[in-house]
């Protein structure tokens, strides 16, 4: 053996040692830092953030030597999506009316930061326009008041600002709920909210702007707004699930499935993106840690283990729906699905969705945790269509969805960042999951 071959061999051995010695926590931190970074644009559909994230996961699967059902680990599917790739600016000013057809604005009184002080609803269509603002407050929250408000002059050219800060009773609250759902022939709505959270939408309609109540101290009544920006509706956008597996030593045709969605809310405007560290870079970190673990010869499983990173969960569980309708291996060969979302905290333990549906497995998971004292608590929850386990269980496949409890409250906002995500119970949770997988193989 020549010197070059010896050096290559030693490099390979050294790489294997480093690969096996890297801690669960250290690798998880690396994954979360990478997937929640600006380079992935929030793992949404502006600048193809989903494809950047998918490629990262695919490369990790390749590094671990996972087998693939398709040529490049991808399962493609298509859907419609409303996006906002360009400049967005919103402000409120006082106005001076010249006659019934014209007015001019002066005295800027609100110009907040996008995603910090205000948001554009995900289903909005945007354009450059200036508009009067008609305020719907508690003085109109009655049958007579609503009728009066709907007849306001120029309402069709205005935005409705819904200010429910002085709601006095449940009856008034019902009128506010009605107005929030209805544009009343206006051009758009402005809603004051306690917390700014974003989402994804496959449809579009008139704009809705949400303003954080703490940012809105305006008492004037003659208000005009201006909104600059434009949505980009993409029909038939192509995204992809990323799927690999480790072949089982005894039952290679039967599967245990670990899953997590890798998509998040993406980018809003030119500068704002939603990092999605806890939701769900943390779940991907657990998925990849498990893939790494079971790819090692000493952790060989009796059953084949599939690792599925789903896209478009935030759009409506579209990736998992597509997989269950077009499975790459038979659904009746799946022994159990273990879906992981929001794995970044855990001070108060975990919640197990479908715990009531599969009580035997839930009690075993709880027993394992009690025996080894991995995490504080394992709480039961019933059936819910709130993550990618759902379409599996609807097809009769046993499945859990687990998420951590306690700690930071950042969710669907710009504050769900890697640098503030503790991952404090991550390693203990990893050991609980692998112990449960061992039980599933018995």
C-alpha cells in the first residue's frame, strides 16, 4: 500500500471516529443553526428556500449512507402558493379632505417595522394605493351601530380599522368577530392584535393588515393609510419530500417511520424571513440525529427505518398527504410512525398526540420515561389534524406526534431563532425515542 492510500485510509478512519463521537446535542445545534439561518430564506417558497433546505437534508442522508427509494431521495409534488418577494411598506397619516372625491395626507403617525409592529396577511393581494381608514370600534358594536357603519360614505374605497380594545361584553365581541370576517365592500382591513403570527396561504383576496396593539396608540379619527407592495401568486409550485431509509436486518420489508417537516413560513418582503428554529428545524435535527444513529452498524435495526422530511406542512400538511396517497413503500408495511415537531424545549416534558388512540403504545412510552427519568412528563392528547402524523392515522397506520412543552413561546414569528432555542432536553428526548423504537422491534 503506497503512502497516498495509507493517508486516505487514515483520513477515512479518523472521519468515522469523529462521526461517531459527535454528541447528539452538538449535531442538533449545528442543524438548527444551519436550517434557521438567513441562507435558507425561512424554508419557504420565496427564493426557493424549501429547495435549499431539502438539498441540505439530502446531503446529510447521503453522508450517512441512507438508501433511497428514488434517484435523489426526492418525492416531488405541486401546489398553489401566495408569496411576497418584493418591497412592502405600510404607514398611517392624518388627512385633510378637500371635497367628497379628494383628500391629502399629512403628519405621519405610524410607520412600524414589518413583522415587528405589523404584518400583511398571507392571503393578501397588494398594490400601491392610498386610502381612508374607517374605524370600527365599540360604539358600532350593536345591530343598529353595524347598520350605521356599513352605510358610511366612501366605505368602498376605504380600509376598515377594527379596534376592539374597549369591548365591554360578549355581545359586542360577536359583532367584532363578524366584522373581522367581512370586508363590507371595503378595499381592505386593518386589525389590532395582541401577537403577530404569520402563516401560508394558497388563495388570495383583499389585503388584511395586522398591527400589534402595543404599537398602536393613535387617538385621531381622520386617518389615511398607504400600502406599497405586491403579492406573487405561484400556481403549481413544485416542492419535494426528502426520504431515505436504513434496511432492517430481520424484517427489511417492514418499516418504522420517523418524520418531521422541514418547511417553514419563508420570506416576507425583501428583508424579513421567519427562521423557524423550533418549528421545525428542531424536529429536523432530531430526524437527522436518528438517521445518523441508525446508519451506524452497531445500531442496526431489525426493521427497516424510514426517515421522511416533509415539505408544505405549514401550507396544510400537503407533503404528508401526498405521501400517503402516493406511498414509496406500502402503508400496511409500516409498524409505527413517529412524527416530531417543535423539539427545542421540554422543561415541562412532551405531549403525545394520538395518545388516546394508541393507549398501549402510549403507556409503554410513558413507562420507559418513568423507568429512565428522561424528561419531566409525558402527557396524553387525543386525535388532532395538527401535523404530518394525521394522514397516516387516517389511513389506519399507528402514529404518534410529539412536541415539547415549556420554555420560550416564540411561534410563527420572527423571534423563533436558533440563538434563543435552548435544546435543553434534546438529548434526553433522543434517548427516549430510541428506547421506544427498541420496544417497537420486540
